[in-house]
C-alpha cells in the first residue's frame, strides 16, 4: 500500500465470516474499505491493538422493524450497541409507506397491533414527510445512522394505499387493484427496497384485534406482485404465515410465488408447541423445492421467541386482574409501594383471572422462569416457577409475584413461547445446522415492552459456541458466517460480511471470553417518553461501520457513518 491506512487493527485473531478457520492477522482500512488482511507494516492514522481479541465482520440482521425509529433516531439501538452494522426492516408486511394522508392512523394501528409499538410513540415521532415509497426512502436517505439501513415494501401498507378501507377489510382485489399494487411494489424495489414482505399469519392483528389487511390475500394478487418484483431483477419475497392442516396449499402457494418471481423467498420457521415437528416438515419441503431450482430459506432465531414479564413491563401474569388496573397508570415508585402492601398482594392474588387468552398463557407456571443475571434463555424445566413452587409447597402465583417484586419491583420473568417444546433448544441446534436456514427474526424495534430479541445475534454467538451445557455446540467460525456473510448475501449485499480486502469495513472487535448479554432494562427514551426494553452486551471493544468506530467499550462514539442502502446499486 502506498497510502497510509486510516485504521489498522493489529494483533487480532480474524474470524473472517467465510466459515474458514480463524487466523492471526492485522486488518488495514482506508476510505471505509478493508485494504489488507495479514501482516501490515505501515502505520495507520489510527491503530487499535486487538491482542487477545476476535476480529469479525459486523452482524447483518435481516429481520427488524425499525421502520418508525429510523425516522426520528440516529442510533438504531438495541441492534447497533450489540454488534449489528446493517439492518433490514419492513418485514411481516407492515410499515409506513406508501401511505395516503387519511390512512396514517390505520398504519399506526397495524404496527401497534402486530409489533407492539405504542400508538402514542408513533403518533408523536413519525414526521410523515412522504406519501409514496420512494419518498419514504428519500426521507431516510437524508438522515444519518450508526448502522446501514435497508428496507422492504410492506404488503399491508401497499394494500391500504391502493384499496383504502376495502384493503383493510381484506376484500378481494380487483384486476385494477392488483395491477396497481404490482406496479407500486416494483417501483419501490426499483427505488431501492430489498424486497416485498407479507403476512399470512392470523396471530398478526391490528390494535383493534382485526386480522391484518394481507391475511388471506388471494394467490392472483400475490402472483402479480411477485411477477413484478421478478421483472425488476433484484429483491426477495419475505413471508410469515400459518400452515397447520393447510400446509400443502400454503407451501404450494409459496413455491409458485418463488417460481413466478424467479427471486429468493424466505419464510419464518419456528418450532410451535401445538405442532412441534412441523418445522422439520417445512425444511424437508424447502430442500425439495430448492433441489428443483428454487431458492427458499427458512428464517430462524437462535433462541426461543419469548415474552418477558414484570411489574414494569407491558405484561405480567396478573395484567388482566381488576386489582392490577389500579396500578397501570402509576409511576413505578408509586406502583412498587402499593405492590409491597400485604393487603394489596393478597387481594391481587385472590382476584379472578380475566378472559384474556394471551394472559392465560402467561400463567403456564411450568414454562415461566426467573430470568437470571446473566440471562438464561435455555433454562432447565426443574427451575421453573411451577417446579420451585411445588418444592416450597406454595401457590406458583405467590412465588411469581414475589420474584417480580425483587430489584425494587423491576425483576423479570422469562416465558419461552416457541423453540422450546421439549424443554430445551435441541430444535434450534438442528435448525442452525441446516443449509437452508438464515438466522433472523430478532424483531429489533418491535415488541418494545415485552421482549428484546434484537440481541439474539450476540446470544447465538455466545450460547451456541461457548456457553451451552444442555446439548452440543456449533463451531464459532460457522456461527460468525451465519451472522454476517450468509445474511448479507441472502439479501444481495456482496460488499460486506467478510474480513477481506475490498470489502466494506464493518467490523466487530470482541473480547470473546467476556462477551455476555446483560439483563434488559426499561428505558423511557422513545417519543412521548414511551418505554422500551433495552439490552446491552459486555465484551465489545469496538463496532466499526465503514471504517469508523460507532461504539467503543459499550459507549456510543457519536459517529454516524451509516446510510440508507438502496438495492441494485
């Protein structure tokens, strides 16, 4: 190299994102790109000593819901403070563009219901400086971030934009409706979106409890959109759906969409308690479809989908009882004072349960656990609230109440909802070893009061390569590949995800032995002082985006080198 590098990372152990063995090497960076990996003799304008550290690519998260947050925030936490350097949002068919002026509340209700982001937060924070999807991209392009941001065209927003209330009511689209949706989807991808997303999941509902507009959309509608996406020549189709007894019909539909578009298709893949072997059936079908020339992946997460329960959080096992409603609007200090009152405790515990099916599931005491510090995502069933209550000879509700009252009422209980049918994560180990899966589903930016699964990438790295005690591990090189180059390439980003000359300098410097998720905390830093769970990690020496350090030792540097990414560029 003739020019002095902007940055040299010296003496580190490079896990390059290819899946190949780690090597001792220096890494030199200039103009946001890696220019050399090996022994670097030049001096850099800045140097970082990475002795005893792993140097790996920044994580690429393909399943987030930062569609609102990116319009008001520059730091895209909790992803950016946990090693993620590129995020893809607009998943599950929900988002905020395109939008007619009189449909804005409808899209907010959709996002509130599907992704558990409070209405008041979005109403206060969204600037609504756009109508079309390309205008939404232009709004984001004018902003700066601590990660790179990529988007998808969401089906629900598209349907409401074209069909209005008919679309929200899930009426069948006319030929004219279908043609317009297809045109706008193609325009969005031509403008820079990385795909088209849709939800066929009945569990996805608006804040009013109605199924989302895309639920049950006819194949003719989806096929016309898929064909239009294919004609653009880049972007993928992202789908979350129900299968059950209709697995033949639903998977057949998905394969026809993949064939019609000629584009990759990715679908959500989780182990459900109600059908604990369905995920294997889906993976078998995916493998067969890919053998015939299609490109379908199952999108997984490296731990259970979980709900966090507590007196400061959005849900707890007593949320539907009359006594709790007295506390819901109080500040936390006042709430805790009442919770400590023995008379109130007795009254709340004796109160009848409400009619909420959701809350009833949160009283499955054998599937609820103390969260622990550090958090434990694969707890032994013998440590559940139910098991411990039986050992003590007390009511499990009493134990749950007292556990949540610890830490000044801020202690958290953990309830795994998927990927835990057998009381462990053996299903996840198998999914992670399958060639047709991608690690995603962290939902960064969503479910802000009940989970913080955007940290799943850190957990995948630590749990599956180092910490797991209840079954076999995976190799660190392969897990790093899955979190970096595998995801980048899946969405058509071939300039990142590797520590190699010519690649974008998105880099994590990690103290692997110290890498550890911390307990989530409630922060009131959203618009309108909205609350969210924020979880951080110890062990990141530095996260670097485009050659610039954005986070050092857990603290933001203030640098904002991240930009909107546009597909096909």
